[in-house]
């Protein structure tokens, strides 16, 4: 136990001695240390200047997606029931959809084209892999992320403060136009299908109406009521023995016998078509609204504004980290030099003792 205690005391004494020795060495080498730290600080200031690092300004915009993307379903549909209001903010699903669209090639290509980023980022089209470099710069300077409140934050970093703000705001508009474009492609196809069905049904009904008009000119209006009425009149004329009246009624009955069945079938078909037309017409109107009208797919919570100060690089952080790192490195070097100096100094002392003893 005593040996263990003595060893701990020796280690503490050694550590204290080493610390004192290191402090002594730092004092001894204070001038070189100060000069080197000053040079490191000046170098950090120089290499963090705009000559070597392009200053970037940050602008952000915050959006919320809408809860529904269909105008007709929410506003005019009488057959589709939903608890979603067009004025409500979207939830998880709509937020994920917004992020997916913002990260899509459709939005990326429109942003690159609108702001001519190939030229703005000083990328030579003739160099090797220009579009790979462009995409890497785009991904590093334009970011989209989901906030804790289910909103989407657009962050743009650029060397031009005004352009950064404009890009952030325009990306929100590009998202809207991209969503409308994608939905319009589907909505137009659906509208064409419903439109063809609607006009086909209208054309068929018009043909049936023309057929009925032809039958009406022949005297066929309502087959069942006419047959009942003519049968009563025929009985009366037979009772009177009126041959002329009987012949006239018989001719009308013959016409009804020839065309009455067709008239009845056409009327039945028209009744079915009218019912079908009312359903198809409602679908036609909904599809037409979806194909021709647009609503915003976002709520802009925070619009981007021009930054007054650059975001990167933070020069004082660079200078501080550089100076601290240099100081730590110098301490290690001095400690190593001190260790070897003591080693050789101790060796020299031992050799001197041996000479004295001899």
C-alpha cells in the first residue's frame, strides 16, 4: 500500500514538474511563439479574405403546402365529400410531396435556366464534367428542409445578396408552376376522356330527339295514352256505326302499331341517357375546372429578403481556430523539444559524473 501511495505521489510530482517545465519553456520561447501566432493570425485573415474565399449571403423563405390540390373536389363537387378546406395548411403527406417536388429535376432545371447558373457560377461548358460541377454547386448552395412545424424552408447561399433573395422567392413560384404543370398534364387527359363521353352522349340524345320528332310528324306522341284514347273512341264509333270515323281511327291505330314500339323504346333510352348525362355533366364540369383553373399550392409564411451581412466565411472563427490550433501545435513541439533536451542534458550529466568518479 505504501509503495502504491509513493508511486502516485511520484507521478503527481512528475506531472507538476512537467507542467512547470512546459511553462518555463513557453516563457523561454515566448518571442518565437508570439511571432508564429501573429503570422498564423495574419495568414488566416489573408486566406479568409474575398481574394481566396468567395463571401456568400444567405436568404431563406418558409412555405406551407395547401391541404388539397384539387379545386373541383373541394369547391364544386357534390358527390365527393372531404373534411379538407382549401384554406388549411397541409400535413405530413403534403409536406413530403412539396420536398420531393422541390428536389426534383423539373424545379432544378427551371432554376438553372431562369438564373443562368452555369454562367453565374463561372462554369465553362467546354471543361470536363461541367454539369456535374453545376449540380454540386447547386446542391451546396440551395437547400430544402422540413421544419419542426411541418413547413418547408428554402435556403439559398450566393455571392450576390439580391440574387440570393430573388432565387429563394422565385423557387417558391417555380414550385407552384411545376405543380400546376404536372397536374395539368393529368387533368387534361382526364378532361379529354370525360369531354368525349359527354359530347358523345349529347350527340346520341340529339339523334334520339330527331327520331322522336320524325315520329311526332307521323302522329306518334305518347304510345300508351294514344292507344288508350283511340281505343275508347273506336268503341264509341263502333256503337254509332260510323264507318268514316272507324276508318280514320283505324288508320291512326295502324300507324301506332307500326311506330309505337320504336317511340316507346326511344323514350326509354332518352330517360336513361338524361340520367347518365346529368352524372357525366357534373364530372365534365369538375374535370374542366381542374384542367383550366389553378390555385396556389403553397402559403408563403416568410418571404426572402436581401441579406445585409455575409453568412460565410466567418473570419473571426477562422482566425480563432487557426491561432488556437497553431498554439496547441507549438506546445506539442516545445514539449517534444523539452523532452529531448532533458534527455540529452541528463545523459551529459551522467557522463560527467562517471568521468569525475574515474
